C-alpha cells in the first residue's frame, strides 16, 4: 500500500503507538491510518487490544509512546474541553450497547441532544424519531433497555451514536453474539450509514466473514504488531502464515493449539505433584 | 519478617494511593456541583431516591429507638424520683447523638449501599464510559447530583429521626408509664439549648452526610467492574461508612461538648 497517499486523506493516524497493561505489552510501536469516508476494520484474536485501540483513539486511555491524530488534532494533547468537543464528533458503539438503564429508548437517543444542544423538545422529538426510524426501531421508543434483545439494544445504541451527526463511528465488536438476522441488519446499517451519511467507520472485530464483506481496508493485529494489512482481497491472499490461519480459522498453525506445556508423555508419567 | 514488612509496605502504599484517589475524586465532585445548580431536576430526582425512599426506615427506626429510650430512661430516672426529666433525657440523647449517628448508619446501609451498587454497575456495563465518549462528564451528570442529594438529605432525615423518636419516648413515657405529659414537654423546652444541642446535632449530621455520600460514591466509582468487584465495593461502603461515622462522632463530640 502507498502510505503517503493514505496519510493525506486519513481522518485518524496512529503513529508509533505503544501501550502496556501491567507487564503485558499491548501495542509495540504500531502505526496505521484510517481513511476518510471508508470502512476500516481492525481485526485480531481476543486479547490483542482492539478495544484498547478504540479507547486510545477516543482519548479515554493515554499511550506510553507515540501519537494519535484525529482530524488534525492530537488527541492526547488536547485540553479537556477540546477533547470533549472532538468526542461530540465521534460516535462509539460499545459491545454491550452501554444504554443508560434508567431511561427509556426514546430518552437514551435524546440524551446527547439534550446534553449538548438547546433545541426545543419538539425538535428533539423529530430528531429522535428520525434516528430511530433509521435503525427500524421507532416503534420501540417507549421500551426500557432491559426489555430489548441484544441486537435491538445495539441498534438503539447506534441511533444514539448518530444523534449528533458525527464524522466518525467506532464500532466495538458489533457482531459478537448476534443471531443471523440481527447480524444481517447490523451489517446493512453499518454499510448504509457509512455511505449515506458520509461517515468514516472503524470496526473492531474478530468476525472474519462479515467484517471483510463490508470493510474497505483491513488491519490484522497480533502480539502488539500489525501482522497484515490491505483490502479484504489482499488479506485473503496474504502470504503471512499467521494471517492465513486467522482468516481461515485453522486450529493449528503459527498460533499453536496447545498452551505452552512440558512434554505430554513426561507429564503423564510424572509423580502427579501439582505445579 | 521481610515478607511481613513487604506486605506492610505494600498495603500502606495501597491505602494511601486509594486515599489520594478518593481526595481527587472529592475535588472533582465539588467542582461538578456548580453545574448541578442550573439543573434542579437532576438534584430533585436524586433527593427522591436517596432521601424520600429512606423515609420509612428512618421513621420506623426513630420511633422504636425513642420508645426504648423512654422505657430505659424511665427505669433509671424513677430510681431517683426524677422521672419528670424523661423528656430532657430522651430529647438530648436523640438530638445530640442518636439522631445523627443512627440516621447516618441507616443511611449508609439503605442509600449508601444502593449508590455504590448503582455506580459500580454503571461502570461494569460501560455506561460511564459511554457517557464520556458522548462528551458528557459522568462526574457532573451522575456523581455530583447524588453527592449533593445525600449531603442535603442527611440533616433532614436526622431531624425526622429525632422528632419521631421524641414522640415515641412520649408515647411510652406518658402513655404507658404515667409520666406527666406537661412535665415531659416543659422540661425538654427548658433544658435543651438551641445552639449547644440542636445546632451541634445538625452539624454532626451534615458532616456524616458528606462522608457517607463521598464513601458510597467513591467505592462505586472505584469498584472493579465485575459482579464480584461491585459486591465487595458495596460491603466496603457499609463497613467504611460505619467506621468513619463512629470515629468522627467521637471527635466531633469531644470538640463540641468537651468544655461543658
């Protein structure tokens, strides 16, 4: 890929990013670019820090080293008010939906509008109904979050994420634990919102099939590094054994099936002392 | 020995770090209070769930404590032929000590534990994090209104506790045991001092309200976001609040009534 072209048109650029949790190094000097108006997927097995990357982009965590620039602003050097202003232009869809449980669906979608604008209630109503219509859940406006299925909760959270018409949406594992129909609905919505609203989308996922169906560009993370990157087609044809194993879901390969252990026969024949 | 010292060092450091985080959190809460004032609705909702919903437990407990005080006081005072002073005894015990202290302990058990569990679960379900990503400061929107509600509710609840307790003492003293009703009330009026007794009691309950709300909210906010973490935090709220309330009560009593 041509790095220089993409960095000119990139909305988010991550440069030389390092981050650790305790002794574990989550990112070890990674750099990547998220292009404007495109759907970029960040993939990798569980525990590779995909969600952590979203939190770093949103300024909820601080990197040890390196920088993250969103729309020309260095996220971690912004003052609090500027960071909050930047966040108003980002939507984030959490894995759990993160709906406020003491409010109805309607009030949840109205929440960012009420907090950040001084619009009259009649206009807020119109906006909320439009957003709910877009995710197909206008009829569910009076339900409480505990009455929603997982897929519905995620759609409501999506309606809330687009309430302030952001420039970018960060999706944290949007497809995890969804039935085929909800999955299809979410795939459709992510694609449609990206194209119709002119958003930039970042999807963090380990769902190879559905994510590569809608992504324009994919980064595959492993062990704190970028193991592979390219369009879905390029990734499918990647020569890296690791990427191949991840994409095809082979049980054994560079990522071993067995957790490191001593020799099997020795282990069975040993005295049975606990280690 | 070395291990013991290491353990001691580690736990001291952990406690001090936590104290530091708690203090920083308190400063954030206080600076967030200004943004609650233009939105009285947020405060009223919390006053309802923290204060009004504690109404029943406070009233019933106050009544029983007052009745027991009436009984016990009568038995002791009648030995000296001083049962006419029952009113003063009941009222002074309630207004100076039992009102603020028992109310604060009940508050920590009823409202404090609920606050910790609520905030802890909001953290565990990413609601606080989600709010931050929507550019809404959870301290200003969620924590400060709850703090202010707890802080304002406590003196009101303590006053209610004492008032109901005094009526309970009167019910037992005059109703059952035959203490003269006029003496019960007039002795109370003559001997209770507004400044020394009532104001000092109110100051106590304000301090307890401040501390109990702070502990409850901090434990919730600082909880490990799992079900076990939230359950431990809830327990810590009740235990730490009880210790702080009783410890502070001793200190405050020494300061207030020390030179009598």
